[in-house]
């Protein structure tokens, strides 16, 4: 059940991301380009965490340093998709979106995209008809929840 602890740590980290990024952009002292300055340092943080952290874990665990091309391609593609998403958060902030609304939409919508793409790549045994109603209800509740949080933010 350690995976759940790590998943919840991710929820907390990503839940704080937009609020702290918005704060960082405001403290850059540059109303027009502060968001890009803040994102520059987000990139440095990703470098430190992803490259150095992963490198240490690989070394400590005695990993073989061979990397199949297909694995590298999809991993770089995943990183680009994630970075584009993070950059789009900044663009949303620049277009007058607030962290409470932008991040609520992102975190309600992302699980729906994830579910749809995962099902398309790995269809359930028995096809789409095998999807159970609680799964479909979860998708609907995610959409409604994101909408309600965005419309009725404090």
C-alpha cells in the first residue's frame, strides 16, 4: 500500500503547484513576463528532481545504463506533454485565470483525459460495454465537480 502514500504525496504536490507558481510569478516583480521567469525556475527544479533524483536512484539500485529507443521516445514525449501542460497553466494565468479556477479545471479534467486515453490504448476485456456504471459515474462527477468548484469558488 506504499503506492497510495506516494499517490497522495503527488496529489498534495500538484495541488500546491498552481498556487505556488502564481505566487512566484507575482514576486518576480515583472507583471508582463514574471510568469515566464517563474517557469524558468520550475524548469531548474525539474532538472534537479528528474535528472539528479532519478540518476541517484538508478545508481543506488545498480541499474543497467541501457535505454531502448522506444522507451526514450515515449518518455521524452510524456515530458513534453507535461511541460506543455505546465506552460499552458501559465498562459491561463496570463489570460486572467486564477489558480483556484484554472487548477480546478485542470485537476478535474485531467483524470477524464487519462481515463479515455488509457481505455483507448488498453481496451477492457469485452469492449466498452464492459465499463461498469461506477466508472462512468466517476467521470461525470469529475466533470461536475470541476465545474462547480470553478463556478462557485470562494
